């Protein structure tokens, strides 16, 4: 038994010495690999800056500029990591690393399928450009200005000044309402006039008022249409075009409302309040009597 324990202890000591020796032997490689990763960090930032400057001069599309800049950054990191792996493990060659990545691609794809979906969707969004940086869009329940399109997500700044980060896969598969896709945008504003109003004269008066409002574009031409009979008014709709940004739409709408109200006041065009007529009928079985005389008869006698 003592000889067995002594042999076991010697074997453990030998294993530890081998591990320490291997560690000392591989330590320069590990330190070099760490140095390579640190250098890769600064190199990737430098490549990204240079690519950004180069694409700004060569390409007009901001989306393509962003795509090439981000791809250059990611590619630099991948190359640096592969070199660090080869240096830290001398027995491993670059072909072995690539082969290992190929064999493990199925497992990696299952583990990181959401990341890959967002990555591919981001590349397709940047290539197809359904919207651009600075566009105002609606995705699901989110509305705002596109701040950045990264390879992983699309960043939207809402009108309240909040940042919303939406995964690219969701953006790519969802309906996207691009509010600023065209150079002008229409707003429909409803207004009601009294039933006794001269409609042709009212339509012409409101149309002239629209033409004079700041922010209303002359082309496409504004329109004033009579659309329906309301409960207490005849309903008209003023249709006019503005610049597509929400700031112009909101400010112009406020000016249009004030201008139409002032025009109606000057032209004596009445904008009626909702009117309801209520009629009450007293059931016969609840009719009050006074000395055998009905309440209606009493009221008639008193009158």
C-alpha cells in the first residue's frame, strides 16, 4: 500500500510538472495572442474610420457607407481572432481553425440563429434601402426617425426623444410605413358648416384660404371637398400637401386650422355646434291628477 501511494503521488507530481512546463512553454504564445487581440482592437477602429472616410467620398448612399464600414470592422476582428488562435496553439494551423469552424457551423447556427437572422436582415436592409438614415418610419407600434442601421438592429429616435432599438429580423419581416419616402405628404382636415351655407361659395373661400397658409405646397394643388351630411352640419374636407417631416405636418396643420377659422368668421360661414333635440313623454299610467282632474287639465285651467 505505501508503495502504491508513493507511485500515485509521484505520478501526480509528474503530471503537475508537465502542466507547468507546458504552461511555461505556451505562455509566450498566450501573451502574443493577447497582444494580437489588443492590436486587433485598435486596428479594427482604424480600419472603420478609414473605410468611413473612403465610402463617404466614393458612395452617396449612407446605408451602403454604413454597410461597408461595419463589415470592415467585423472582418478585421475575425481575422485577428483567427491569428490569435493560431499563435496561442502552435499545433493548430489556420486550415484546422477554418475546418473546425465548418464542422461546428451547424451547432453555432442553432445556438446563434437569432444573431444570424438579424445579421443577414441588416445586410439586406442596407443593400435594398427600403428606408434611409433620417427617414421617419412606423414599425409595429413604434414611430420615429431612423438614427442608425447596424448589422444587428435598427435604432429609431421617437418624437418624444426616446431611443427604440428594433432587431433587424423584425424590421425586415414587418410592414414598414415610410412617412418620408416622397417629397410631399397629404393631410385631410374635416370642417363642418351650417346647412344654410352657400356650399360653392364656402368651398371657394376655404380653398383660397388654404393657398395663403404658410407651409401648404402649391403643387399638388389643395382641394376642398363636400363629403357628407352630418347630424348638425354639412361636412367638408380640406386636403392639402406639405413637406413629409412630422414637424412640417404638425406646424402646418395648426396654421391651417387657425386660417380656416378666421376665414369662416370673416365670411360669416357658421361652424355649428352639435345640436340634439330631446323629447320627453309622460306615460298615461303615471299621469298626476288633482281632485279627479288630470294634470294637463289643471295646467290648462291655470293658464
